[in-house]
C-alpha cells in the first residue's frame, strides 16, 4: 500500500544549488533542511525550486552551493500559520539526492507526475493576449490519511478540458514544477515580493470511475 501511495506523486529535478541549507523542522529526532536549486528551462529562463532534505541523506553542515544535484522524491505541501492566516508552502521532499561537481547530462531536469483528486472548482480564464489558462487545486493522497494540495496550471486545450472537471474528479497530470514571483499587498502602500510554486501541466488525463 505504501509503495502505491508513493507512485501517485513522483518528482525528479536536477540543477545548481544556489543557497546554503537552512533548518526547517524535526520529526522524531530527524532534522529536515531546505535548500534552493536553480533548474534551467528550455527557454533561456529558469525555476528556483526549494528542496526539503533529511540530515540523514546528506551532510547539511557542508555547503553544496555551486554544485549540482539530482533529486528524486515527491512534491509536498503544508500549511504555515502566519499573519493569522494559513499559507500553503510547497517543496520537493527528497527521497534520494546525488551531488555532482558538474551539470548532469542525460537526465530530465524537471519532471513531475501526480495522481489525485480535484478539490476546488477549476478556474478558467483568458489572458489579455487571448491565451487560455485553467487553475486546478489537486489533492494527492499520502499514507496515514494525509494529503498534499498541489496547485496546477493548464494551458490551451488542456485548460478547456480542465474547465469541465468537477470537485472530486480523479485526474492524472504530467508536467514540470515552476516558480513564479508576484507582489503581495501587505498594507495600503507596501507590497512584498513572494514566490509561488505550481505544476505547469503538459499532459492531463481524467480517470472514469468505471476504469478504476
């Protein structure tokens, strides 16, 4: 059962480490640390993806900044309470991590597969230039009754298809993790720069109950 649950959330990323390890939290005496990895896109741009890694997987006291890593694991979420609100925080939970001195070749730098359930009505819209977009919030089950809530963004035909999904619908998505900066208004005159993480969907399938 556990293996099956892990199959529904698969991530692999490869890129350059651009931060030091920073302490996140501890579970049963095991410390977890965050580190940022710069992952190149095909289009001369990049995503900066936070990796959550156990101190039992890697020596977090040693700097890996400037080195390259290959990471496989899962895309996970948790609610962080701040400013009297819950904020959804996303990171790649590393199950395996390999450190290299040079950029690895022949690996997909940014790949994700998710199998989960639509937990909010999809939001379909068009950009001023006429590009079709749909936002989906996907609940992906974890062992012990937990779930991860992953924002996904669809484009074009996938966006039109996603618009018809109902809450509770069972879907599978393939794509990549992307980071996006935005300005959050914190007072009448002040804005704060923040980063959102989401799955940019390249392929999408709806699973009928009869097929399961």
